[in-house]
């Protein structure tokens, strides 16, 4: 999803929103310090991942940030996840099931109250 997030960041930049994209590279161990540092800088989090929203890494990141960076958040944590459906095999349906740059842009605007 890094490519999707970077494309969304380009679109946001054109609209005057400077988005920071973090590629965590590994989830175990999770680089909590990198996320907290970003929250302290931006005061917001939009997590992006392909999986369905139930019990996903975005949920864990939201919980960890509530514990470690709550005082710096100016907006709720927003998760952009895949659709809560079995992953389709057909490419056109798969594209509909996973997050696209437009959904990330919309989520980022929502945490910026635009």
C-alpha cells in the first residue's frame, strides 16, 4: 500500500496538504517510535492496508497510539482498509476490494477537517 499512499500524498500536495508517508517495512517488531514521531509532527494518523478491517494492523496501531500519543492527536485515527469480503480473483473486482488513492485522499481530508 506504500505506492497507493504515495500517490495519495501527491494528490493531497496538489491541494495544499503535506502528507507524511511512513513505510514501516516490518510489523514485528513494530517501530512504535517512528509512528509516535510522525504523530508529534502531524498530529494525525491515517493507516492504509489491504486486509479487511476486523482485527487488522491498523486497529493495533490505533490502540498503541491511544496509549503512546493520545495527547498529540488532533483528530481520530482513521483506518483505510480493504473491503470486508473474500478477496476476489478477477483483477477488476480485486481493484474494487483494496484501497485506492482516492479513498486515502478522502480519509486524509477527513482528519484535516476539509
